[in-house]
């Protein structure tokens, strides 16, 4: 009689032999005879997919909050440094105004003083604003004048690239300079 290959009756799953760790009894062993446990009993049950996904989401959220906090710290530090640098530029402009008065004339010295006052006012404005306000101002500026914003970004990128290139060139020159032989 021929065997039917389209048999759809469910078959019972086969039981596989579970490997067991060998028990050592002899020189160097602890001398304790214990029943070997199947390795399958040592396996920790895996998390369900939903709890694993939730764990990943929680971890990502925590990392995002940490990154945001770190970015805020850097922005606050940059804001303080920029304010200090602007104050210094304002003082330099005030000092230069006196020299301009003497060499070119008081009218041009007044231009320098007006520029110094504008820089000082901008510095105070920058120091007085919260980070969120500065971000909102920058966003509004970009929306109002996207071409100017792109031009500023390109100019800043050019300046940064030149500074980096100059620094790399200086480092190469310093490493290429031969040292004087010891006499």
C-alpha cells in the first residue's frame, strides 16, 4: 500500500535530548557528587517584545533628555562667552574712538563710539535673554530671511574651514621642520 504524502494530521513534536554537563569526580574536583541539571533549566526567559521595545524607548528618551541638557549647558556657556567677548569688543571700540578723534577727527570718533554703544547694547540684550528666547529669535530670523541665513551660514562655514586649514597647515609645518643635529 502506498504512503499518502498529503497527510495533514498533526504530528506530536519530537523531544530532543537535552545535553547535560558532565560531573567530575576525581583529582582536582570538588569531590561533591551532584545531579547534573539540564542546560535548558539555566536559560533565563526572554523579555516579551513589548517590554523590550518599551525599555528601548525609555532608554532613548533618557539619552535624548541628557543630550538636551548637555546642549543647553553648552549654549548657556557659549552665550556667556559671547557676551564677554562683545563687552571686550565694545571697550576696544571705545578706546579706539579716542585715537580716531585725535588722528582723523571727532566726527569719525563719534562713529566708533556709536558702534561701541550698539555692541554693548547687543551684549546686554544677549545676556538678558533666555536660551528659548534666543532660539525663537533665530528661528524667526531664518523664516523671515532664509537667503540671508544661508549666506551667513556659508560665510561662517568658510571662515571655520579656513581656520581649520590654517591650523592643519601650521601643524604640518611644525612637524616638517627638521631638528638641528646635536653637536
